[in-house]
């Protein structure tokens, strides 16, 4: 997602105009929405990526935290225009 926000035409121009705080919050919000969608779709048995249990939810929270850290690191090291 960080690379998409950095390089996709249209999206990157809009994203570049945002403050650093808004950029970080937007990335975090998108990751949380995607994780929630994955869990919801797994519970509805549309996909089978996460077990629809409390343990599956906690596992997904762990993956979400790892993704947040990796995404912020990618944002910091990706080349700027």
C-alpha cells in the first residue's frame, strides 16, 4: 500500500499533498479496514484466510501490528519524488 500511495498516478499526487501525520494515519486506517474485511469475509465463509474464532482474531491482530510496522518502515525508506 505504501508503494501504491507513493507511485500510482492520481493517488500519489493527492497523497503527496497530505501532512506526514495524515499520511501515517491514512495508512494505518487502510490496514485496519483491510484486516477487518479479511476477518469478516472469513467469518462469512467467502474466503478462508483466518479462522473465525477468538484465537483467529488475536492472530490477525498480531499480523496487523506487524503490517503496521512494516508499512511505516517502507514509507520511511521508499524514495521520494
